[in-house]
C-alpha cells in the first residue's frame, strides 16, 4: 500500500459542517454508558477523524487513503489551526493507537484511556467549530 498524501480540493465550508455534525454524533454516541470501553474508543476516534475531515474540507484539502492516513488527517487538520496543537496531536494519536489495539489486536481499553480520548476529542471538536465560524 502507498503512503497517504495531502491533495488540494475545492474548499467547501458548508460540506465541512456535515463532517462536523458527524463528529458530534459519534461523540454523543460514545457517551452511551451501556457501551464497552473498546466501542467508545472506536467511536471517539471516528469523531476525531470526522472533525479533522471538516477542517480539511474547509481548508480545501483532503488526505488520500493509504498507510498512515488517519495520522496524516489529524496532523494536517491541526496544522490549519492558529493554536499550539502539539499536545493535542499527541493525545489524539495516543487515542488512535488505543483504537487500533482494540480493533485489530482485541486488546482491552481502560476507562482512563477513554476519558483521555473524550477530552482530546471534545477539544478538537470545539476547535473545529471555531475554525468553521471564522
């Protein structure tokens, strides 16, 4: 498989709001108390990717499929923001890694990890809302 890359596309702030709404839905679904921590981890990661896609679409960018595409989405989206997002990227990447372990290696996810992912995802979604309001 080839490495994911960033491409320029038509900037679409209205379409970006659809991705943001999807991120908010995944985030709300992850708050359901009857789900396993592994399922909540997957939903929170999906929310972070959808929020990243919203930022990218508004900026006129997209990340192709390929190796490291989810990490590339997070990195490229956060680079569009006028904030120091290094710490947020680290937390989102840790969440991504835990989601991979839960999804592909059938490993358990601790509640504390889900709580950390929830905080990082909520911060990204709020930054996305602010970015789309500009």
